[in-house]
C-alpha cells in the first residue's frame, strides 16, 4: 500500500488514512487536551505523513513510524497552542486504571467526578511525561516504540511514566483530601 501511495495512488492513500485515522485522532486528543484543536492537529499529522511518505522505508513498521510522527506533531502542536482550563471529555478507556485506584477514596465520588479530576490532573503534568503515560497505558504501545516516538531512551520513557504516575497520585490524593476536609467528612 505504501509503495502504491508513493506512486501517487489516491485510493491507496485514502485506504491508509481510513485504516489509521482513529489512532491518530486518539493520540492527538490525549496529548493536545483541547478537543477544539484536535482536528487541526490531526490534519497537520496527515499533511506530514503524506509529505514525508517518500522517505519511509518499507522494511520498517509503518505503525511505529506513524506513531512517532503523530506523537511529535501533537507535542509540537500542544506547545504552540497551549490552552489550559478548557474542558475535555475523557473516554472511559482512558481512565479505568486510575478510576479503580481512586474508587477507594469513598462512595461520595462518582465516575464523572473522578474522570474530571484525572483530566485536570493530567493537564498539570509535563507534556513529555503525559505523552509517555498516554502512549503506554491508553495506546498500549511497547516501551521501545514510545522511546523511538519521543526520541529518547527506554529508561527515559520509564522515568517519564513513573513521574507521571507519581504526580497523578499525589495531585489526586491532595484534591480528594482537600475536598474531604472542606466537607467535614
């Protein structure tokens, strides 16, 4: 399919786009954190993909190459268009592991409250840490692929993920502790 696209086959290009658009959209959505900016970021990713497809070597994994292009484009886009405080709806699969952990906080917290707190906490984490965490736990990418996408070593990826988890836990614990104190529970 890649070779057909490199020969200017528009049907192959459309097929490639439709095969991978959902993953590109998900990665952009979770890194950019502003749903109104995601379509522009996704468009930028695909422009880069099709502009640079001639450089792609068919012996390497297209999915890994696309993940790297998507991740780096989304990080650059996020840095150029930082918008804090705008609500973003996280889907259920994004927060399941953290929901389970925070569910122990008590019955007064429903899933919507916990999702909102996780979203807000993720917004406070550095883009590299958040991206490594998202790619690992939400996109289920292996560490070597994340390292390649971020242009760093696997040890650095592990550090980013660990720091993200520690930051999320501390931020969420502090928020829920503060809320409990404010409500006198």
